[in-house]
C-alpha cells in the first residue's frame, strides 16, 4: 500500500514539475484562412454536381416489395 501511495505521489510530482513552457503561448506557425468574399459565389458554383433537369432527384427509392436496399459495394480486404 505504501508503494502505491509513493508511486502516485511521485507521478503527481512529475506532472507538476514537467516543463510545458513551450505550450503556454499561442503558435504563429500557421496562416489564418483567407477571406475573399467577392469571389466566393463564382468559385463555389463550380464545385457542385451538374444538374440534368429542373426536377429534383428522389430522396429515396424503394424496391418492388416496398423495402429500401443499399447498392452492394465491392470490399477488398
């Protein structure tokens, strides 16, 4: 029991005495995100999927028996 207490006390002392001075300040090693609002609409429009018609695609589809099935996927192990 004394050994466990001594081990816990030693671990707490090691945590308190640890040198974490490099973690105290904010890091300036990254660039903040660039905001250019005038080009946002033009750039974002090119990332969407192409649309074929004005009619929206169905949210889900059911099989002839009334259940919804997932398409099988090829899994490689």
